[in-house]
C-alpha cells in the first residue's frame, strides 16, 4: 500500500501531467471558442453586432437582445411562462421515466437468464442503428390511432424508451460481478430489489450520465407535428419562431441560442461533478 | 416411428422447460415490460412499417402502391445526386468516425489523468459543444466569405491564403467545413460514457499493476484501463458509427440547402429532401433502408473486431 501512495494515485510523471494539461487546454480553447463567441454576440448592442470584422469582445455590453426576445415572446397568444412550464414539465417527466424504465429493462437484459432475453438484446442492438427521419409519419399514425395527438402524452411517451439509454445502462450493468447478484438471490431478494438496491448504487456514474442524455434530448423536444395547440408547445419551437422573424433581430437569435443552452448546461454541471465525486469515494477504499 | 416420437417428446420437454423458465422469471419480464411497451409502439412499429415502404410509391395522400425494387433501380441508375450522397456520406464517415472515436477515448483518458476538480472542468468544456448544439449562426459568421471574416482574416494575415475564400459556398471547401463542425460536436455520448466508465474502474487493479511492475501511464492504459473498458468502448463505437453515418443536419443548417454542387449532401440530407420536402415517402424510405443496411454491416464488422480483442 505504501508503495502506491508514494507514486500518487497512478503512474506517470509530473512533467507528463503538465504536458497533458497543456494539450487539453488547447483542445479546450477550440471547443469553447464558438460558444464564447455566441455569448458575446448575444450581449452586443446592435451597432457592434453589424460591425465588420466582428469583434471577439464587447465594448458596451447590453441585455437589449434578451429584452427584445422577451418582448416578442410576451406578444404571443400564450404567456411565455406557459412555454417554460411545458418544457420543464416534459423534460422532467421524460428524464425520470427514462431513468426508471431504461434501468429496469437494462438490468433484465444484462443480468437475467430467461427465454427471450437474448432476442430482446439483439433487437435493441439493431434498433440503435435506426435513427431515421422517415419514421415520423408512422409514429404520427400510431399516436393518432391511440388518440394521443395534441396531448402531453405526445410530447413525452415517444421519447422515453430510447435504445441508446437502455444500451448505455446494459453495458455498465454487465460489469457487475455475477457473484454479487447470486448472493442477493440467495437472500431471497426479488429482481426489483436486486436492480434498485444492489445494481443501481454500483453503476452511479452510468445513470448520472443517462440523466444528462435524457434531459438534453427532452429539452430539445419540439413536438413538431405531434402537438398544435399553442398551450402545449415547448420552448424550442417558440424560440425558433422568434429567431426566424428577421434580420432586424439578429441579436435576438443569439439570445435565444444562449437561453436554450443554459438549462442543460447547468444540469450537466451538477450531475458531472457528482460523477467525479463517486470516483473520489470509491478511490478511498484502501 | 420411434424416432419421431422421441423427437416429439424432446420438443415437448423443451417447450415445458421454456415455460417453466419463463414462469420462474416472470417478475423479470414484468420489470422490463414498461420499457418494451413504449419501445414497441413508438420505435419498433414505426421502424418495421417504414422499411417496406421503401418498396412502394407513397406520396402520403394515397395508399402506398407496391413497386418492388423500382425505387432502388432509380436510386442507383438514374439518381446522380444519390450517388454523390453515398460518396459524401462515406468520405464523411471514414474521416469523422475513426478520428472522433479515438478523440473520445484519448481525451477522456487524458482528462482522467488530471486531479479531481480539473477532471470536472475539462469534461465540462469538452462536452459543452454537444450541449450548445445548434449555434450554426456563429459558425456561419466564423466561416464568413468576407475578407474581414474571422477565419479569412486570420488565414490572410498568416499568409496561408492570398484572398478571401467562400468557405460555405465553394464546393471545394464545404465538406471540410462541415467535417470541422462535426468534429467540434463529436465528443458526445460516447465520450461521456467512457468518462463515466473510467470513474468506475476498480483502483485495486492499478495497485496490483504497480506491484507487478507497471512503470508508466501508457502501460497502465494498455494493460489495465483498456481491458476493463470493453462495454463502454463498444457503446462509444456504436454511437460514433450512428453519428458519423447519419450526419446531415449540420450541412443543411451550415451551408445552403441544397449545397453548391451538392458538396454537403449526405444520405440523410437526401432522405430529408424526399421525405420532408417532396413528400415522396417511398423513395425517402428506400434511401433510409439502404443507409440502415450499410450501418448494420459496418456495425457488425466493428463489433466482431472488438469482441475479438475486448470483453464487451
């Protein structure tokens, strides 16, 4: 044990650390620059916005674009808060449901040996590859037959059972040692209990990551074709309408982009620091 | 006679065995049921119905008419844009797929070599483009064709180009620009899954490795880290395959649609063109069907190759 402590947590030299840091920093600048530029553009006053060449900084920052955006949003038939509620509600429902359903199904697919499970695994693996832009018409027909068009169900149900979420959880759960599950079975634990009390705590980084994917996806739901009542529309589609309303609102389109990216970014920050924390704790078991 | 009876007996037994096994695990099926019900109605049925539509003529107003392989004959023999789309999709996938996959793993691993708080910061920065997503307006400004545009002015000052270039309308550059933006957004689900996987590796492995004489971080990477990351590496591979083959939105939003000389036209763009603009659903489904087959093939090859080396 002492041997390990002396050479820090893992192998590698201090000099190597610094080189890695510099490399990551360079890639990081490339990654962040367009986002930084978008934010800068959103707080520029109109006269700076149309300045050419565009400046990478603001001389007189203003919230004018955001105020304009709210003004346009305020002029819509439905109060803006309703759109916000719709998006938040839909995102929370989809995220929670995806976490619960995908994890339960992933446990079965990864750890239960029973007839049909192999076939289910194969189906999911094939379904992963089918990201199609032509299925919406059949989806529409299915939902119309079930009477779901223009309801909150149309905004949530189709987005819960994603093959990707299940596949992610299954891959992580497969790494849980069989002995752990056998032991629980001998104690008489049911599948439900084994899944949620034994397996899930051991794949915490996986489901925190799943929550990020789920929320990120749900936040982008526009409900295009599936809802037409103004009261049911979520923010992204309203933002599209605002941003598309002309050159005079060039600043507004940047403002909408910034507003739209904030919620997933904040959630990601909270969840990601938790992912790293999990590791810090499991690293302590000396 | 006897043989037939015997096989009947075995069949019967097998059936009973299956039933017994199913009954024993009944609660497991119940656990998986909610997911699979939603999956059935909103993913499986739409996909299964869409595939045969590729063999019909369907304009969304009349009932689809079976036309056999005629859509596919048209695609390969009479549709030049489709052939351009295949070429673009392949070039795009062959470049962005492997590079972004290696980037996902390498950067995720390098981040893991950093101390705690820096890990969070770098993961955040690298995943931010995927979260920010649709900032095409900013990219259009960066690639602006004006001599004073950000990219042009930098390259002119460095003496790399003589005059301003029309990055997004000159067919020589369009695909490259789209690839750059795709690379920028490519540290997505696969990257995050690998990051999460690295957090879960048992530290005892590294301790044992140190005792057995592993000297530097590269040996650690090859002998301990990679072998215990099989499932995550497979997940990332599948994600990168889908994202590199189904790319189309970036080109559509970044450049004009259709792009000059169809330089950014991919299979997904082609399907979008026929499915959402011309409402020739049968034809659009045929394009998607073809893409699906290509992806299935690539996926199987990669999967075979990976399971030969790794425990996935």
